[in-house]
C-alpha cells in the first residue's frame, strides 16, 4: 500500500494521516457512557501496557456518541502503538528515540499568533455564566467505577515562571471536583510545581492553561524530564523541531496565560494559593485512578486547586483521553526516556550504545533495555558504565537490562532469551540500594522491604546480559541461508511491517 504523506500540524491532521492506513483508527456511533464504560471498552480493544488481562495492542478508537453530550467526540488510544507514533512523527519505531534526541538538540521555540487565528477559541464558555459547569461541557471520563471522580488525563498543562517568564508544559492528573474546580496532582520535582510554589509564596494565583487534543508531537515532547530539559526549557520547542516549524500559541481569553492555538479544547484557570482539596471528596473511595504501573493510585488528602475561568474549544471538538496503565502512557513516557539515555551515553561513550528501548512491561519509566556493541577488550565493563549513566539521566528508572548488538531489543522474547543464556544471577547482577525512584511504585515502600528507608526509595538494579568480550566466539547465533521469501509468498516483505 502506497501512502501519500500529509503534514501533521494538529490532532485532526494526525487522524487524517492515520486514516490512510488499515486498522489504525476505528470509530463507533454506539452510545457510550464516559463513566467507566468508555475505558472499560478500550481496555479490551487496544490499551495493552500494564492493564489487567485480557487486553491487547489495537487501534485508536473514536466514540462519536457520548451519552449526555450532543456535540462532543472522545478519542482514546492514539499513542498506544509505537508504530502509530512513528507514523505520526515521520520515522520508524526503531528510530523514534533518535528523532527525539535530535529534536532536543535543535529546538524551535513556540510563537504566539493573533487571537482571531486561534482555532481553539472558535467557541468560548466563560465561568461567569451562571449555567457554566465543566461536566456539562466536557465528558471527562472515569476510568473505573472506584475512581475519585472524572479525570482529564491528556491535558497539556502550560504555565510560566513568575520571575523569568520561562514556560513549561507537562501532563498531570486532573480530577473534576465541582462545576468550576479541578484538583491537580504533582509528582515531587515537576517544574510547574516549582512555578506554583513561587506564586503561592507570594499569595498569588498562578495562571494556567490545559490544552487537550493536540498534535501528538506535543504530547510526546511534554514528557521529557531533567536533565534533558532543565528548569526553564520549554518542551514545546522539541515539538517544533520534530515538525520543522514552531508550535503556535494563543493568549487565553480569561487569564494571563498561553494555550496551544489549534487544540481541540482548552481549560483556562488559576491555581489558587494555599487552597487544598481532598481528591476523593465526592466519592470517598480512597482511590484516585489507574496509574501507569498497573495499580490504582490512592486518593491524595490535600491537592492544589485550579479555579476554572473559561473553557474554549473548536467547532465539533474531540476530547482526547487515555488509560493510565495503557501503552499510550508507556510511549509518552518511554520514548523521551530512550532519547534522554541515548543523549547522555553518547556524550560519554561515543558509538558504544546502539539503541535503547523502554518497553511496555517496564511502564516506560521503570525499565530500560540498552543495546551495546563491544568491539575490543577495552569495551568490557563499559556496558555497566552505560547503565550507570542511564540511571543518572533518568532518576525514575529502576532496572536496566544490558544486551549485545545481536539482540532485538524491541522483542522482549529476545531480551528474555539473552537473560536466559547470557546471564548468571550471582555475577551478572549489580544492586544499587537506597536510591530515590518513583512514588507510584508500590514495592518502593518500607513495608515491602526493611532495606527501604522511606516510600519512593528503591534498589536500582543492573542485569548484565551481555557476553564477556573474551567469550564472544562461543555465543554466535545460528545462521540461516538468506533467501527471497517474496518469490514464494508474494508481498511478504511489504506485509512484515504491518
């Protein structure tokens, strides 16, 4: 099948591109309830990742008929397939990390356009309207029946440092609490939280925009973290580099903030200083929502509050959402992690690391498979140095598996084969105990192991599944005759890529 490439500039053009491929996006007109049912359906269709089985890798899905809403569609699973992400970014699944690494090195800053050209403001709803209600306007999904409430899971939260004016964009857990209030969960260290704390120390509200339904390049770029993107680095410039043109922003209509101009939906508001709300105050479930490790997070007792001032959107908008434990999260978190590790190790060990993969079972954050090539005896031991560099590049990384250049790192069966035949637990495992990792890993807790001093601390581990250089001659894989399979099965080579 010959595909004519189309430039992707927003969500709709990304969907147009994917429509040229078979079974990448499917739609349904069957009425669906956004409360638990929508996610319950997609769990079977294409969530994959760390979702409870049965689940599978499948197409993105658009629900055209949302119960209680006359002019609103919901898209889920757009980024759940690595191949789908690569198609939308104009590369291959194996080269995604390289494309992102290069984009970080050549950023294109965003630009602000005139308000009349902002598609995201085709329709405006102000909170001053007595009938204003977030959930009457937007079908925020509830992933499971025990969630704390309806959540926006793919909002590009964009704010500025009050001292420098530097901007940052990140994705956060956003729970609707009332007709004009949303709680916002910050994992410690997030840059937007640094900005928020500066405002709060002055008892001032922080203006913020939440753009939903944007160019997938923005969603991927927003998930970069330090040290690749230090405080003050605007990740929208990475998305600009991926597209070869600046991301366009628009001034918000109700607060002094900027939003992504061609977003499907924008929520405008202010993070209130010194105001906190219990996340599950409306349900008392004690639970928040399913998170990327595959477990439901606990509801937080005190979270900062966004006072919503306006909601703007395009005509016939598409609200985009995701399931926390799905491969959509794996790809958003994992591909930038791969790029960050590649960048770090290439500077220290040029040409040694061949590729990096943060696979689905590792949630995109906790596990990295690093492929190395030992060319001389002097390369022995450098594989472990590469793992140490990976841990320093990405603090939330928990495990690193090291493999040789003949292992297909995007095939976990091949990686496990390397662990079976090229690994001995007593000499091939390196433990680094007592290191800060990620608070959503339930095993990183003193109750799990007395070696853990506080919640969120873990034992980082290197699994060296590489062959000692002196023994490489004894570990050659069986070689088969190279043949032209198309001669026997016409079109076989074209079908391999799917």
